[in-house]
């Protein structure tokens, strides 16, 4: 595509860095906070672990679909680029608008807030909000400087995260004298729970926790040999995280009484307090807070690439396409972090989580449907990486995601309609840009 930024091979991110971005994007706020909200309506260990296993299966289906799209359409931007090609530039713009307004800024804010909450739980004299803001600012400086340092920061913090999670689970399970009386085998009443609206709404929390399985597609133009490595990165990252999520939730339920966690945000800290006592919990609170550093880092790294390609394609946002001497879209990095700071100062955690999960779910649903549309509209498009067992993974993702979105509109209409309002707002902005001649550049029509 003309107007597209080109990254020299020597300056591209390695597959290891891309894997680190995927894992770090996924393991963050959701798994350390959402179990408490799920326990308000679901008290079955079997149903809860099924919920997390289904979320992993759904993420894997999505990853396989995105691998085909990313290898066939090798440009950074994720859904922005996919929807522009599969549907129309207007659809891509709306997707980019969603990513620009909440898609990365809101998850960055939520992860930073959780970081501050865990750290202040361990050190009560600290205020969570300034901690959250300080983390975002520090990581913005790191990722706006140069690519080599940016990738190194991501790899180191992700490796530390994996080791700390495994260590936490092993120590917590080994520290309790007796497990909680929770059942992990199916029992009477579980079928009704699995088919109920509470399960569907809880799946929104879980899907949010798995958000990030597509993160490497935001860096496609900067990834070495994406046609060979993209699927491996996406699938390996998703499977790694699914295993860790099942282990973490098993650990929480094994160690802590359900009523202690129900409705609580900091379930990881509560598990540490139960297993290790107050002093051990304070230490683990710091450890769990550090786990979230790589999550915020990955979002600060990946998200601005959507703003960058938006700026490459639309005159009104051309400033966001400008890069520094290292080829990094520093202005886009700063803008996204600024939006995250505003959300940290003003947001309600649970409402932002639900409406963000709904809106991103709609975004990924349309992108995944794009696999079918492109197979029909452009059968001759080179596809170095095809979805295995097509169309089964696509249909599974569409069916489950569509079901959860409908249930959210029924059970949490305020958040659902707010998400739809963001989408409609993007459409209106696109129409205004076209009306005043600030739309897509003449040489930037999306192409494969």
C-alpha cells in the first residue's frame, strides 16, 4: 500500500518479542479481577473452569482466523486493516476509531488501576491512582524511545510474569492445610448454569481476560517473516495463556472460600493472604502488581500502531503517522497513553470492563467474519496460512461471541448500548471527514 510505513528487516520485532506481546497483553487485569464478579452468580467450580476453558477455545479459534488474515494481509493495524479490505474503508475506520478511543486506552487504564490496587493492598499508605498513572508514564517513555529497548523491556517482563505465576500457584497450593470444599466435577444444576444468562455475561469477563490473543497482528509490518511466524506466535501465546488461566483459577478456588472472593476485585491478593498470611500477602501483592507491568507495557507498545496506520491513511490524523528516528510512532504512543490517563482519573472499573469487552467483542466478530467474506470475494488472494478445519473455527467463534453480545445487551444494556454508541460515533466521524475532504488519501486505498 502506498503511504504505508516500511520497516527495515534489521529493525523488525522478532517472533519471541511478538510472542511476549501476545502473552503479556492477555495475562493482565481480567484473570486477577474477574473471578470475584463471576462468583456473585456462579458457585460451581466445574462451571467456572468450563468458563475459562471455553474462553481459551474461543481465543484459539480467533487466533487461527487472525493468522490467516494477518498472513494474507501483512500490514500492521489489526482489525483496522482487515475490515478495510474485507468490507469497506468505512468499516476499517470505525474499527480504528474503536481501537483509538477505547480499544487499547481502556485496557491500559484497567491494567494500570489493577496494578495500583494490588500494590496499595500490600502497602496501604500508597494511593492506587497515582501509582497507575506513574506506571503508564514510565512505560510511555520506554516505548516511545527506541525499538530495541522496547522489545527488551517486553521480553524481560513477560518472562518474569510466567515464572512468577507458576511460582505463586505452586506455593499457594502447597501452603494450605486442606483445600476448599469446591467441586470440579459436573453436578446437578450445572447444565442450567451453562445455558443461563449469568454464564453469558461472565463469558464477557473471561473474553476480556483473553483479549490480546490478536496483539501480534497490530505489529505485522514490524514482524520478521509474518507469513511464517504469525500463526505460530498467535497459537503458542493463546495456548500458553489458556493453561495458565486454568491453573490460576483452580488455585484461587482451591485456596480461598468462594464467599471471600465474591464481588471482590483483588482476588489474587485475597488468595495470597489466605495461603501465606498478612506478611506473605503483602509480598505477593507486590509480586502480583509487578505481573501487570508487562500487560501495561504490551498495550502501550501495540496499540499506537493502529493510530499510526490510521494516520497514514487519513489526512485528518496524519500527525499520528509520523515516526521518530527509530521508526516508532512516538506521537501515537503519547496520545494513547494520554487517553489512558484520563480514564484512570475518571473511570468506573466494572462498567468500563463490560462495555470495553462488548465493543472489542463486536470488533473481533466482524474481523473473524471477514475470513469467510474474503474467501468468497477474493478466492485468489495468497493465503500462506489457512484456518485448519475451515469453516469450523470461524463458526464457533461467531456463534459464541454473537451469543455473549446479545446477552450483554439484555442483561447489561447500559454498557452494551454505550459500546454501540462508540461504533456509531466512529461512523459519523468518517462521514464528516469524507464530507469535508479529509478522508482517505488518494494513494491509500486498502489492498492486500
